[in-house]
């Protein structure tokens, strides 16, 4: 393995129910976080059969911001602030949980009759310690609002943070970058060394880096300051992500993230006792998982 790599993560597959699988990338044994990113799931690609759909029932979060980004399909977000927002490819939903929020994500009713495809990425961004208990909020940005870098066989959409001299309109809490890059076969892309922690996740196709070829379904984490140039082996698509390291370790337990184990325990009790706000129009919810594996991020 070239000296420019700090870790190579092969995600593990998890079934969320009904045959809907995700690839869990972060946290992993090889790497817990990349910049402020504490969680990373690939959803699909999958075909949702006619009469079915994705149904992630209402569940709580604290201490993080969720970032939903789709390549294909559509999801309908509802939360305890009263937000009802569809998300489509190229758009971004950024939900700040802070001191606590509840949300659901479902396939819209109009897409269930004939079936639909779904392919996207769900990430969690850990909040700085002084912002972990901010008021919950929700922001949506349409496809046309996000900066594009286009040319020489590359089409890059900046989802969050700053990269290649552009800045996303999305308000973030720390130094970070998150971008969707599509490359034609043979196209080359350099990853700037501006940020201390950097990684790419290959969603489709293959890329050559430092003489090694990597296929889809790999998270490549690079050493700080190392020069990184990617060359697409045929059409390829990847997520570029990273930023400043977290300001200390984070506890991850189920859907909760916090620098304090005591705060995690409080959130568990609050959900168990029904003290979180509810999602208007929703009657279902996901019960507290009593013993999911706790994870301590480094």
C-alpha cells in the first residue's frame, strides 16, 4: 500500500429490514472518523418493488447534523419541527439535531405504486462541543444552489464546506468539505491538501491512485499533506470528504452522538419515556434499542 494512504476501509453490509441493505463505512475498525464525519452509510443502489418503499420510522438524534444526499430516487423527510421536505438527486438535506430532534424518512406515496430506485449517502457530522446542545434546525438546498466545478471530464458539486476555491451556501459548524465528483474515463482530479483529514468514497466505477486501482465500495483515507491525484478507470463517481479533526472523542450509541456518556444515557431515558417532541402526522416510532454496540470515536 502506498505511503499516501492512512487507511482503506471496506464497508460491512447491514439489512435495515425488508431486504433494504446499507453499506456501513464509518465508524469502522480501521477508522472511526474523518474530519467531523462520524457516520457514513451507502444506501442502495436498490430497486424498491411496486407497492413497497423505504420506511424509516420516526427516531431521535442528539449532538450531530444528518446529511442526506441522493444519486437516484426520492425520499420524504418529516421531523419534529414540522418540516416536510422531499429530497431528490443533487439536493441536500442538512438536519441539525443539537439538543434533540425526531425525524422519519420514507418513499413518497406517489412513487410506491410503480416502484422506484434508490441510491444515496447518509452521513452524520459531529457538532463541536460548544454546539452540541444548540436548538434543532433543518435546512434544504436545491440542486441549483450548490456550486459546481465543471470541465476536463469532471463534474463536481460542492455539498458542504469549502473546496477548489468555492464554498457551499450550507451553514456548517466546523472546517470541513463534502463534494460529489463524477469523472469520465481517463479524467484526473487532484485532492487539495488544504484540510488536515481527507478521504474519498468510491460510489461507482474504479479509480487509480499512486499506481493502485480501487473499485467501488472503498473509503480511502489519506495522510495529512500527501499529494493525491485520482485517475478514473472508466466513468467513476465518488464522494470527497474531510476537514479538521473532531475536538475530542465522541460516544456513538444508536442514533445519539455526544462527548458525554451521561448525555447519551439521558437521551436514552428521554426516548424511552416519550420526552422527545413528536413528528406531526406520524404515529409510528422506532423503540429504543436496549443494547446496540456502543462505539467510542477517536
